[in-house]
């Protein structure tokens, strides 16, 4: 299954991707995670990306496209992939279409997670992640089992540098302007499976996502 997870920041793409990985074994490819790893490692690419990410703006297409092209060529993507956070612009989507064409592959689904802006701001500013196992929490809606401690036992949950209200609003502006045209792009190709995430728990959304993707 070749799948894209589409939706605004905080819609639950990462959370749903992790559940879908558990169910299907297909790898999650998160461009946000790859870029954060490059920033943390201080690579040339990371240095280029950092200022854009800190400002809540999209990293230039050519930087991200190179990363994805390399990742899709890895053997674990042979049976399918789950793109989380890519494509985010129409040129990225067009490039992906060409890339997949060269590999004689075609997208099966674009899972669109639809959540209202004000809920997104609340979700993102309360989001915390475990640097050890990648689990995602929300201080109020989905708290860790003990204060500042992950279920894996790791102490000291992290808040992403760009998960503050000012940057979140920039990221939402970028989503509405540059990414939401993809709903139409993939709608025309008959690929969009929409799931409403406003006022829904991650398990509710997962149940709807499985139905939408015909996974049970
Ligand atoms: P995410 O973890 O998906 O919310 O991404 C965090 C940040 O990484 C975004 O705000 C962008 O600055 C950058 N980013 C991630 N994916 C892309 C992409 N496909 N195109 C451009 N920038 C991206």
C-alpha cells in the first residue's frame, strides 16, 4: 500500500502513522522527523532547514524532495510506504508522481485528517514527545502515565521547538496557502479518503481511518 497522510499540523498524522505501522508493517516516512534529525546532527542540510522550521515556514522543495527520493529507494519501501508530512506543496506532489511513475508505482490512498484550526492550536501547544521511543502525548488530552515520564520509562518528555503558539499559527497559514491545494490535486485523481478528527480521540480516528483504507 502506497499511502500519503495529509492534514494540518497537529491533525494526528504522526499518531495515526504509528498505529498504521503497527497494523501493516509498512514504514512511516516523516519528512519532519528526518529534517529534525538533520538539524540535531548539524548536517549541511539541517543547517539550511533550521531557520525555515523555527519560523514555521516550509523548507524549500528541493531540500525535502532529495531526502524523500533517497528514502523511497530503500528496500523496506518495496512493499509500500506511508508518507507523513510530504508532499506539502503542489510541486512536491508533481515530483512525487514522476518519481513513482519511474518506479512503476502508483499511490493507493491519500488519508486526509481534517481538524479545525483552534483545536489544532490547543493540541500542538500541549504536545510532548519521548526522545527515546517516539511516543506522542498531550498534557491534557492524552497525558503520560506519570508526570514527565514516558510509558517506556524514559524521564523528561520533549516539546518541539516549533510547537509554540506563534509558530503554530505560521504553520497553519503555510498549510492553508501551500498544502491545502493538494486536497483538490488528489481529489481529481480519486485518491482522497477524508476522516474528521475534530472532537475525536486517536482511537476513534484510527477506527475511521481503517474503514476508509479498507483495512477492517
Ligand atoms: P512536521 O513535523 O511535519 O510538522 O514538520 C515540521 C517542519 O518541517 C515544518 O513546519 C516545515 O518547516 C518542515 N517540513 C516538513 N516536511 C516538509 C515538506 N514536505 N516540505 C517543506 N517543509 C517541510
